[in-house]
């Protein structure tokens, strides 16, 4: 009986047994026309752990009858890459289509290490299959990216993983030796997500526990009690860091407090810096809520200070309070649009002169030159307002801020119109 983990023991031996990724290798998959011609282009597989990147690379090489070499960017470098290229060049008499070189975690190669592959991929000496959990547009240099077809591999669905679990329970010698007859595969899937490796290895672990306890059934309660706790999928330095932060902000902007607190929980569970979260909430308060509820910025600022003083795990409470408050507030981005419009005007019109009546006049010489002359002090007039120009010449009619359609800014609009309306 093999000592290899169940996921390794259940690794498919032929492409027809491969689960998932039908958009790549299904009957109508993108690679099927090439495979029918026994051809294989250089590929990049981008997807989360446990979706079958390594397995698929091996099966593809077998499908087109090409020799296969696997290496990891974590433990290999330019020396190993060049040795493999030289090996492929020497073998061209026996393998005229070259060799398949699979590089796992290819994003860990530096730019110079990736460059070492370019010529061999271009000539067809090697057919590269690179696997990465990181966004290739950030982590793989553009020259190599342009020479490969990129496929996004997806987490496996429940209806793809459960048949694998059932097959393992029926055919694996070790699982059969545990005498486990019934398994709640739905509960295991919920615990492990679309990661096939984690799903199968968790099944094996649970069967071993059940055997030791004399159980022949694994139900949802058993899974909850004994399944290894799954670390949240969250990379604080990678794409998911930005994707989940984006989901939080967009949920707040969309006035959905349920989604906002969920994405907040994902960030907290993933070990995200609480001050990073608090800064995002400050931005949302200013950009998306703004003058529709000016108190939102006060709440977000108080949250930021509270998190700094409390730390975690207590900091999760003001973060939750703030995220829910912001999501539940009326929204306006008019202040955000106003400063962007004003900055655009500054870029277009340059350094326009400050009108004389608005200039500071701390000396008599400046006063003699007209600085501050004809300025009318608003507090000397009824309602502390007097109609006079405050913009540079040529911009008198410019309007950067337009109040939004919410109770607070509607009151602002009425107040401004009463003073600045041309009809008044």
C-alpha cells in the first residue's frame, strides 16, 4: 500500500480521467483542436492551488507523445533551465518536436531567469508550460507572456470533486481498509472549497480518524469536528489582496452592508493589516459618501484611531461598525468629482493670476499696487454674503462642484442657489 497522500494516489493517468477545466481540455475546449493534431503550444496556467495545473501539464505531454520534465522555480534556477534546453537540443534527433518543460511557480523566477527561456521557446526547442498562482500580467515578463497561450484554471465545482471522492472511497485500498461506508462529501467540499488536493487529503484524514474511533459514517458534524481547519485563501502581497479590498469598497459604494461586512471578515481572517483596512474605509468615506453624510469621514477617522490604539482582535469591532455605517449611508461622489475637475482645469489653464481684490496686502507697497483693493468683506453684508468674483479671469462661469441628489446636498444646493443664482 502506497504511503503517498490520497491526492497523489488518485492522480489521473489519462486526460479523459481529468476533472474540471472543460474550457481548456473538454470536448469543446480551447486546446482540443491542437491536441487532435498532436500539437501542443507553450502555455501558462494561472489558478489557485489544487486545481490540477501539474497534473494537466503531465497529461498534455503524454497526449501528444512528448518527453516531459518538471521543475519548480522555488528550487531551480538558470543553470537547471539551460541544462534542460541543452538536453532538448541534443535529443532533437529522437524528439524533433522538442521537450515539454513544466515550471511550477514560474512567477518566482526573476526577469533574467524568465529571459533565459525566450530563445528556446521561440525556436520550439522546448514547449514551456508554466504554472502560477499569481496574475501573470504582473509576474511574468511581457516577452515570455506573448509567446505563450494563457489559460485561467478554475477552482473545481462540487459536482466535479464529489465523484472523485466517491471513486476514491470505492477504489483506494487504504480507504477501503478503514471500513467507512458513508461520507457527507458536501460537508467536506464546504470545508475545502475547490481545491482537489485538499479535498482528497481531508477525506483520507477523516477516514483515518473514523477508523480509530470505530465509526463507519462521516457526517457533517464529524467533518466539522475533525476536518483540519482550512487557512483562508488570501495573499496580502498578491492579486487577491487587491481584489478583496476592491470588493469591500464596491460593496460599501453599492450600499450593501451584508456584503461589506463579509469582505471585511475575509480580509481580517486572511491576516490583512487593520490599518490598511481602516485607510480604505477613510477613502470610501471621502470619495463615495462625501457631502451626502459629512459625518461619515468623522466615523472613519475615529475608526482609524481606534484600530491603532486597540490592535487586533478587538479592532475588528470598530472596523465592522465603520464598514456597516458607510455602506448604510447616502452616497455622493460630487466632492471627488469637483477636485478632479478643478485639477484638470489647473493643468489646462496653467498658473492664472490671482485677482487683485483677492490678494494678500501685508505691506503699504502692495496696497499701493492695488492688492486687496475693492475686496468686499462678506460679513459686512446681509446674510454674510456679497456677490463678487473669486475665480481668475476667464473662469468666472466655471462650475466644478454640482450638489448631488441626497437630502444633505439638496439643502446645500438650495443655499447656493439662493446666493449665486443669476435670477436672484
